[in-house]
C-alpha cells in the first residue's frame, strides 16, 4: 500500500515571500531578537539577568575631582639653582618670585646659596646644606 509522504519542514512556506514571519522586516537583523550582544535587552526583557548577575553594570562609581581644583606645584631642581644665581648675580634666591614653589634634589650644587621657597624635598635640603647653603621655607604663595 502506498502512503503519502509528509513534506519536510524545510519545504514549508516555499513560494511565500515572508515564510511565516509576517511583514518583511520582522525577521531581519537583530530587532526580532531584541538586539545583539551580552547585555541585549538589559532594560527590557533581560533586566532580571542584569539585576541578578551584573548589578554594577549601570551607574557611575566614585568621584573625580574637577582638574581646575587640583594644584600642581611648579618645581625646580638643585642642579638649576646655580644657573639662576649666576643670571641674577645673587646668592640670595627667592624662588617664589621666579614662579617656583618646590625645590627637588636632582643634580648637584657647589655654591653656598640662601634659597627661599614654599617647600623643599629632603634630598634638596641635604644637598644645599652640604654645599654650605641655607633653605628657608616660606608659606606664602605668589
């Protein structure tokens, strides 16, 4: 006895334009699936996943201070002090007048200089005093 062969699933909707998905755009790209990627639908149908497994995905963390509040000290090194003293023909240097606030200890110094600045590093104080100079900290800013 002959039986009628049932059509395969892939043969369904052959000849129809939309293959059962309605209008043309309803089966194109990622709109049908709610988007692409891991957090697709994070504010829609996958919100429960976000809440359970990725609770810190949304929102800002911490605080970043605006840069105009941050004060960067203008520095000068010990190796530059002698050239500044030679240009000004003086052994008494007020570095605040030159726009410097802190003296750092890079380099060497041989002259005995009397230096006024807002701040000194430990190595700068040691090198200046070993050369016979003097460090005078001043708390006034220009």
